[in-house]
C-alpha cells in the first residue's frame, strides 16, 4: 500500500475484554514497530519486529500485551483483560531496514483505544 | 522513560514568523529525528540529523545538533497556518537505531 494502514481507527471496548489491533506496513518494509501514546505524552516504544520475529519486546508493559507478525508483513497487537489505563492511541510504524542503520520510520494514523 | 525533552511545551506565533523548538536528550545517540503530529494521530518524519552532523536543512526547516550539550533545535522559517501541529524529537539511544524514544513534544500554533 501507499502507507502504513491501521485498523480499526477507533475502538471502544469494555473493561476486561480482549482486543486486537491490526497494522499493515508498507510493502517491502522488514522492520515494524508498535508504540503507545497517552494524552499529552510522546509515543512510547512497545515492540519491534525484524521480519517475523520480535527482536525487542522490552516495551510491552505486562503479559496482557502480545504482538505477532506471522508472515513478516501484517502485525496484530493483542491486549487481554483490558483495563481503563490501556486507553491510548496505538501507533504502528515500519521502515525499510532496522537496527544498525539510520532509517526513517513511517507511521500509520493509529488506533484510538478507549476502555470503558 | 523519556529520552528527549522538548522546549517550550507550547508556542503560539503569527503566520510569517519563525518558530524555534529545542530538544534535550540524556544519553549518547547515533542520530536525532524530528517528527510532526497533527491532531494527535499519525506522525510524519521531518528530518534526521546524524551525530557527526551539526546542521541540516530541508525546505523551510533547519535543524542543529550540539552533541556536547546533548541538544538540538528545529527552526521553521516563514511559518504558515498549516504548520500548526505538535513537534517531537526522537532519538534511538546509543547502540540502537530502531527504538526511538520521544519527548513530550512542542505544540505549535500558527495564527493566520
């Protein structure tokens, strides 16, 4: 596609429910990143994929958060037993190369998750 | 934890004026990047400056980097109403080129 696509753009869920957020990176980009942005803050790193594998998941806040990228393209961020504190904009980015090079990351428009 | 800190937190200027935003960071870096964000959604990459560069230009943007002071500045010349957005600096901490760490941003308002 022309850019990074994230779906849905908005998601409202009840506390305790399970949600999945999808990211379609730019075709050919091997690196994919998830960030979370709370109101009034800058984005915070969650996880980085190089191909199919999670090269760095140190930003995931706890074991309720999990992300996959089974075929090295589309990625899904999964949140179990959602809490109100999970409410934020979840941003996905991709880049042509990752780790070891100076490379520009292209961001999607984000998914605004609201847990009520 | 936040690596970069932008200053000021908010800036309001008239169209045609220049806008200067500053960023300070804590650890050694390989490069520093500036991003723009409209309406709290997707970020747009503006410019990347490497640690061995002191100044870089792109259109109406001018970025400086002072590694001795661990600081960078973004200058937008001849501002337009469309420049109204939040501006973030982001650094991959030393040894990493992917784990961008963002500051809280500067909210720039350009009044027509």
